[in-house]
């Protein structure tokens, strides 16, 4: 391999290692359901603005359309919808110029009088989740019935808290307020809690014990760093070999 090829390989490896940026989508207000006429702001929380993250969505009317084209007002990596309508219901996500995508968020917009405020992002096992059953006009703490997968789970006032959620709590939730109506359904996803190490052992570690696994991003960074270092050594060695012998 000649010096020019090594230089090109070094450049490409460095570029690959430095373009692993990601983004996470957030929404404000943080609710999977909204009333018609509400305002909502969606933002791509990004590692590097140079990746050019933009909001896209899929609805029943359109596919992969970008904020600012036919819907919303684009503001860099954010998008604002000042008067949301039922036709804006759909799946939203961030996408970079290179085609990388973020997590997705489902938003339901209703022209009815009742919504269920539930988390837009997955809930981790062991956490508490509070669901709010709200009417479009005050008061918003009226007696409400909460349902999971079509079955009544609780009747209470205004809100209901699920303590220490687990995978069995995953499902389709809705609520009903007598005299006002029923909310649309929303799916709540529960993710597994990351595994943690057990209590420290009193015996000395075995020489055959494997080291703890590195996080994915750290492993990738280590591999990239090693590749760059190896290529740098080859470049230096190649330059030394090409130096005139008379010097």
C-alpha cells in the first residue's frame, strides 16, 4: 500500500469514527394526545448541529414529509405547530441529511372533549407513571374511569398513578368522563431496566473472570481510536522509509 492510499484510508477512517452523531426527539407539551387547536413544539436533541437533523412525519395523508414544507414552522432542528388539527395525527421522527433517524413519537389529535395525557416515550420498568384524564374546558379533575385494553382498571378523580411499572402494564389505555365522552386510546410501552451488577464478592476475583462489557458507543469509539492509531503508525513508518538516505 503506497503513502497516498494510506493517507486516504486514514482520512476515511477518521471521518467514519467522527460521524456517529445521534438525535432524540422530544415534544412539548409532553403528551401523546392533544386537543384540536393546541400548540405543540417538537425538537431534535442532537449531538452535532452539523448533521442537519430535520423533523419528518407519516400521517394518513402523507409520508415522510418534512416540517416547513406543508406543515409546521421550521426553526433549525425544531418544529412548531401553532394550531394542530386531527389530520396532524401520526408518527413523528428526526432524520439527518445522511438518512440516520431518531426515536419516533406517535401523536393523536382529537376534536372531542376528552384526552388521556400519557407518556410519549417508553417508560422504564420500576418507574411510576401518572395518567391524566382531561376535558378541553375546566374543570379538569372530574371523576374519570381508566381502561387498559378495553377493561376497566380504576375509577378515580382526574388522574391515576401506576406504581413500579413492569412489562405487564404495557398496553392500550383510554379514559372516560361521564357527560363529556371518552378519550382516544394510546399505547404505553415499557422498557426493561438495565441490568446492574450484584453485591461485591468477598472472595478474590478469578483469573478467568471476563471484564465487564463496554457500552456500545464506548466499544465503537475504542475500535475507531485503535484503527486511527494503527494507520498513524503506518503513515509515520512509510514516511521514514521514504526519507532520502543522504540526510
